[in-house]
C-alpha cells in the first residue's frame, strides 16, 4: 500500500472542514472561547491527531519530513513539554499544549500527499482558493457591517460628502473580519497574498486575472485593517520577494528594479495616506514619547519579568493571562490593565517558554535560511512550479516572521493552519524528489503490534 493511500481520507476531509470553518466564520477567534464552539474546535484539533495515529497504525512506520524539519519539530515538542512541566497553572498549559500538538501532528500525514509536483500544486491551489474566499469575505463583511453604516451615520450628522472619510484611529472602524481583530486579519493576509501572487505567475490562462484580482482585493483589505504590524510585514515580505527573485528568477534585473521602485512608491503612498500611521510616527519624531506604543512597552516589561522569573521553563503555555496582574509594573497605572496576549511573539514565547521560546523564534528564521542555503544550487534546475511555490512560501513566512514581532497570533486556527501547510510544502520541495525515509527503516509486516503501532496506541491513550 502506497503511503498516500494509507492515510484515512475521511479524517483529512474533517480536518480540512474545521480549518475552513474557523478561517471564514465571522469573529472566529472570540467564538473559540464560547460554548459550544469550544467543543467544535476541540473536535477539529482532535481530527489531525487521530489522522496522524491512523497513519502510524496503517504504515507501521513514521515517514519523516527530512532536511532537518523533524529535528526542529522535536525541539518544539521538547520546549512545549518542559514549559508544561514548569507551568504555574498546569491545567491551562496542558490545554494549550494539546492544541499545539494538533497543529504539529497535521504536517506528517499531509506531507505524504506532497511527494510529487501535482500533489503540491493541488494543496497549494486549495489554500489559494481559501485565501481568495477569505479576502473577498473579509472586505465584504467590513463594507457591509462597518464602512457603510459609518458613512450613513456621518451623513445623518450632516457631514458634507466631500469630507466623508473613515478615521482608522478609531478601533471599531478597522477591518476585523472575519477573524475578529485587525491584526489577525493582517497577519493572515501577509501569509496568503504571496500565495495569490504565486498562483497568478503560475497560471497563464484566465485564472491569472482571477488571482491578480485577489491580490488587488487583498491589498485593499490590508489597507482597511490599518495594522501597523501588517505594513511592517508587507515591507519585509516585499524585500524578501525582491531578494529571492534577484538571485533565483529568470526575470531581467531591469524589470526587477523597476518593480521594486514601484512597490516602494505604492507602499509609501498607502502609509502616508493612513491617518493612524501618521499619528503613530509624529509623536515619536516630535520627541513626545512613544505615543500609541506606550501600552506595548508595558506589555514588554511584563513579558520580560515573567520570563526572567522562569528562565528555563517559562511561566507555561496559556499562563500569561492568569499571571499578568502579578507582573504588571506599578508605574503603568491603568494603562494596558487587562490583556489576552503580550502583543509580540518573541515576548510571549519568552514569558511562556523561557529561553526555549526565544530559541524557537530566532531559530525558525535561521532554519528557513539554512534550508534555502541548502537548495541554492538546485533552484534554477527545479520545475517552474516548485520554484514559484518556493518563492511564495519564503515571502509569506519571512514577512509574517517580521510582523510577529508586533503581535502574537499563533492561537488563531487560520494562521497556524496556513503556516503548517506552507511548511509541509516547503519540506516536500526541500527533499527535491528524494523519497521520504521512514522510522523504522524496515517496517515489520507480520506483527500485529509492532513498535510503531504500540506508539500509536500509547498516543491514543494519552
């Protein structure tokens, strides 16, 4: 039985269903902590765990990702386990650890569908259609539930039509849809917009215009979020795309330079016309303090003291909310008095996982660079499709890494889900046509309960 046929298709479809559901349902992040949606997402994260265990049972072995991905995942699992053991609130830590395992488990059965270019294309295309639905749904919800009601309100107040505009410094007017917060929407867009660009480059028929339309709508969608981290991520993603194309694409350097200049100009125009970004920069330039960034400085102090009190284990996954008041500086007063996250992934990981969290955050970027360095001589000889997919994946992941400096979003199903998909495709491309190795190397067919099946039963018991 081939590896691709040994997994349970029904579990894969259930996993995909829950992923799509929590990507598109309005206000999904808030609904995850409300009954009965808590039960729904628990089932959704249990499906990939069962899918993974069924794979172990049927294959009698674990097909490895290769190229260092398995070792990095082991480091993640070790860090999660250590953080859970040292948690001040163990129940919350176990809860978050279990959710993390659901995402990590997905990458192994998914990888068996990606061993050939057609499989990678289908998964990438499927995520592309979901991303297209996301940007259309997001902008449509914002227009119908935020923009048009605000314009109607201003008209009722007698504001002249020439002065009608949206003030993005007002939190309620930024694009929250469908995830529930403008920064979450921006984070997802940073990951998916390079995919839409890649699909536009990949197709040469009418679908190219479909994907280009998605890119334009997605860009407008990003603007309506007025997310400062989103613009930072977009700038870093643009630089990454330019560097990748300069070194590995067959496009003439003149056109690449022209594209870089135009992109820089467009980004500058969007930033300068956004009143929220203007109000962020001006107080800093005028020496009036950090302006709107003051509360982030408070969060950073809390995260630093929380991690410093537990440097080798962190306070525990999911413990930030419970311990926040304990480490809140007295001089902060009522500023940022109640929070649900520390508004920075490295700060959050340091607080919850200690030194291991920082190692994972910095190591993730170094690992991506190491994988690309290992492929540098093979990229030009790759199939055109894989070359485009590789550029799109690196653009999205590196751009999101930059944005994650300003926010913590890994508890969003849609964001962690797309990261898992991109990493699985990247691991398959990095194998460069080599077959997946297995553990054990020679599965024993005659035994009903081999070592791998015993492991699968043990995981099911846990």
